[in-house]
C-alpha cells in the first residue's frame, strides 16, 4: 500500500486484527502500539486515521475473497460478511467524499457531522471484524476465538474535527494532491475486486397437484 504523501512511511498493522486471530487463547490481550485508531497514535500522527482506513479497505477486500475459498458457495458467513462490507463501504465513502469536498471546494463539515461519520465508520468496521473473526461458515458464533478489536475512543471523536483542521492546512496544490489520493481510496463494490454477490439458495418446491385429477394409472 502506498502511503499518503503527507504521512511518514510506516508499517501499519491492519487494525491488529490478523494478529489477534492468531493469538493464543491463554494470552492476555495487549493493545498494539501501532494501532492507528487509538488516541496515542493520533497524537503522534494527527490524521493517521485515513492511512488506517485505506489499510482496512484492503484487509476487508482480502477477507471477502478468502471466505470464498474457506466456506462453501452460498455460505451464511460469506453472505453476512458481504452485507457488512457494504455497510462499511457506504459509511467510509461518505467520510472520504466529505473530506475531499472540503479539500477541493472549502466545503467545511460541521464538527458534529464529522464526529458522527467517524463513529459510524468505526462501528461498522468493528461489526465486520467481529462477524468475520467470530463466526463459522454455517453462521454459528465461535465463542472460543479471542477478539482484539481496536476502537476510536470518545476523546478522539470529540477532537476529530480539530485534528482535521490542522491536517487540511497548506496551499491549494497540496490540498488537491491530498484530495486525489483520498478519492482513489474510495471503497469499491465487491464485484469490482472479484467478490460476487452471495448465492441465494433456491427453495425446492414440490409440484402442485390438482385434487380433482385422478391418480395416474387409474
């Protein structure tokens, strides 16, 4: 993944989720230092959130493609993950489009609206993670799988608009470059990266019989 031009190069964990799924059951959960949705990470790198969101996009795409091979066609898990991906996609694209509009057209988003979208993106990504990591192919809950799902803290949500203001500073050329980069990171529809819509099982219906018709052979 190419990092944004206004961010320092870094190795970003995909929200620590792959590591969490491989953690031993007896190990105590430990918050990863490089988690880009925590308050401390954002203090070091103000809008690292958008780098994180792009990594999350690639991770979710990979998970959908992986489920096609791990679970039978038309599985409950794939169908559920597919629909939860669409929920993340819609919220993430709303947020990206909102920031792009501000960069290009100075269309400033009210703090509460920005905070609301940040929270909705965070909540929908967590819901996707919980489902994919804690659900079997048949749709049952895997209660023995340890889950470590980073969250955006309330403190960070309250400061998100202020953090964004500092990140949006700069000349117009820089803003145009940032806008183009964020626009290229919009979440795609699943069919665009090879994840088809779930197969809906066709119910087998017994042929209707006419009660007035005599049985065959009579």
